[in-house]
């Protein structure tokens, strides 16, 4: 199973949009695809029309699974389309990194997702993991379980400034695992009429000559409309420019298999101190999260689109 972590510390760059629409296109081409939501905001479910109040089992239960018998895929993965299944998240995922969250104190805490995907790998050709907008235990799990990383980068000034640090951090983290994943930089929310966007796209090519994809996801109103209706663009507007963009992304991925190399532990001695600190902090258990706390309430309101008082 080819597993792709869709990751960026910055929110609003199109991670979930890419996950939903790429997954739908791969599935439409006959590739059995599993979409795993590792973001507590649970936007994948909303974007695919899965009612939050009907989610009884989620990725949280799978990450905590301790039984000797592997779980049944049918109990956890929603069939959201032909050849497309979704393992949703819920707001309770926000507490799993806490000391009492169920996995943070385990020796295999950063391999829990890999364990889950190993169980399901025989049923799918592709797995897309939608990561949270943070570098923590959830993102560590996603990177450890993946064959490659897709980094959506908004073509805006501040996004460009943070792209290099983002790239270096992700690269350093995966190297600490003792293996290297291909990292693909995907320009998103690109306004083709903007000279600034064109200049930033050119700058991305200079900064990431070996990683910048030859495709981009342009800014389309139809993407937001499709999301609001709980549909991928494939269903909502199959003849749109947005559909053309996501088709281009799928074409590139299907034509280019990931190539990774093994990195020996002694190669890590010169790793950037920033990356070491980020890694160590991310793998430390967080303080316990009370699901009735103010923070949890805010997360719920974000998920449901409500406003905090």
C-alpha cells in the first residue's frame, strides 16, 4: 500500500482539500483508497458528508487498540464512495497525546498508526493521511507510517517565508527515524492572475528544485462550494478547472513511484539542534486534556462551525 502523509504545520493551506479530492480521483480510477483523518477538527468527515453525530468509532479507537485480534475494517472505515473509505477523527483525538491519552507513554507511541495501516494494507492500494497543523505525536505517527510526504504550500508571502523552515523540520524528523521519505512540495491556492503568486511559485522552484511538483492547485471558488456540500469536486463539478488541477496531481503521483533510501543512525549526529528539540518535545506526553475543558469546547466549536462566546 502506498501511503502519503499530507502535512504542513500551517493551517489553511489546503491539506484536507487535497486529501479528499486526491482520494476521490484515485478511487474513481479504480484504485482502492483509504483516507485517514489524523486531525482532531475532523474536517475530512465534514468534507465527505459524514455526519459528526453518527461517528461512533474513529482513528482514536484504532490508535489505542490493544487486543490481540486486529480490528475489522468495516467497523471503523466509512464507505464514502466506490473504492474510497474514510477512517474519521473526532475531537477526542486532541487528547491522545496527553499522558493519560492512551499512547503517549508507550514505547511504540510513534508507530501506532503504522500498526493500524499494516492491518489494513492488504485491502488498499493507496492510503492518504490528513495530518493536523502541528508537529506532534500525531504527525510523527503519520510520517512513520508513510512512504512519502506531500506538503501543500499556499502561494502567499508569509507561507513562502515559512516553507523552508517547514521543509527542513519535516526532513529532519523523518531522518531521525533512520529512513528518508520523498517530500513533494505542492503549490496551492494559487491565483494565476496575481504577479505575486507567480513570483512566489518561481521562488519555490528555486528553493526546492528537486521537490516542487510540476502541478499546482489553483484558487477555485468551486472547491469551497463542494466542501460546503460535503462532496469532492469530482462529484460537485467534474468539468471544472479545479477538477483539472486535482487530476494533474493524481496523474503525477501515479506516474512517479516514491524512492526512499535508508539512513544509518550515525548520519544523524549532525542533525540541526532545532529538529532535535522539536522531535524530543513532540514525543513527550502532553499535560492531560480534559474533554470538558475550555480548549476542548473551542475545538468542538471549530469542528461544527460554531462561534465561541
